[in-house]
C-alpha cells in the first residue's frame, strides 16, 4: 500500500475539520480575539502536527486566529500547569496527551490539581509503531530483543518524555521480553528521530505520520505496531501481539482540555463530538 505523507495528512485534516470540533460551541461573539492552543511537545511531532491542522481548520471556520504554542518539557507538566492556571474564558486550551493521565502516579504531587482542567473532546488516537534505524544490526523484533540481551546495558529507546505512551509501551515490551533497557528522553519526535538516524539510540515507538518520510526514504525500518490490530495505513507491519507479545498494546492519544470553569455550553457542546482516530481509516 503506497501511502504518501500528503495523503496521510490530508486524511487527518479531513477528519479533524469534519463538523469542526468547536462548531457546537460558538455563542455570541466567541471567539472575538486570538485563541491559544497549547501543545505539551516540541514542533514536528504527531501532537504538534495534528494540532496545527486543527488550528488551521478552526481559523477558517471562525475567521479568527487560533495559534499553536509549543510548551515542551517535564513530561507535559509545563503545558498542563500553564493551561490549568489560565483564565477560564474560552481563549486558552490544552492539547493534552497521554502523560496527563499518568503524571500524578509517576511524579507524585503536581504543581496543579487535575481538577483544574476539564476535558473538552478527544481528537486523535495514534497507534504506536516500533521503528529502528534501517542500518541496525537487527532486522526484526526477535533479533532486536536478542541484540538487547547481548548488550551490557540493554536496548536504548527514544521517547518524548518520561511517562509518555512511547516510554511506557517500551517499558512494557522490555518487561515481557525479559530484556534490559534505557529510556532516553527528548522534547519531541523530531529530536528523537535525529538521534535514531545517527545511531545513538536503538529504537523508538512513534506515530506513523511523523516517521513516514524516513520509512519511505529507507532510513527507518518498521518492526511492528503496538495496536490490537494491524493499521490500515501501514498493514505490512504486524502487531507485537502477533509476534509473541500479547500484553504489549498501546496507543498515543490527544485531546482538548480547558481550564476548570470554562463555560459549560462550550465544553458540553465540544464533548459531544465523536473521536477522530489516527491513522484514518482504521
């Protein structure tokens, strides 16, 4: 199946723009000024790309500026705290990611309370693909695990931060494989890819959208996907379950959240929107 980056991003855009997430939320003169959409990751990753597509569609729908602000770091806690402390006036939203749900368990007491943010709508569910450098000594998952067991420090996995879904999925795989490993943290997928291309880390788990150009160029190899079923976008990648790891099922997710106290009509209207899955179609 020949999938181009243009085709993939076009599909995401169509999904995100269909019945715009905020259409049910507009009331009076909202929005009458610039709206901030805060990403907890750096530019170039799956979170950033999908949010920029969403911001573009919203700007066209409402003839108002929706800007993306990247606030990476601290396992998404910097962005979470910023929005938690923002005025609940409908002009600041968090594009939350999976670490939002695990931060308290992993890091203990936070500088914000989870009650300070309220969910608006889920926008993206992204299967995680196991990606390695095409020049790596291993060609498949079993060889990668054997290689890791032969190394004093095990395998190195790049991730966009502690507590991220790629990090937790890698830990789950290492546990079930009985192998050692190290999570190497970066502020986004782009920086992780640079290190993977340079051969300074062994692997990463990531959304296919951002890795696709490197896969098609022959720089990256896909060893599997950590979803329950194969992805229609890249069906040649067998699931990790098929390869003997039935417990390793994980996907990244993104969704809009607002400061607590944001008008209920806006939040309730947005939350009725259906989940937009990525990649699409399934």
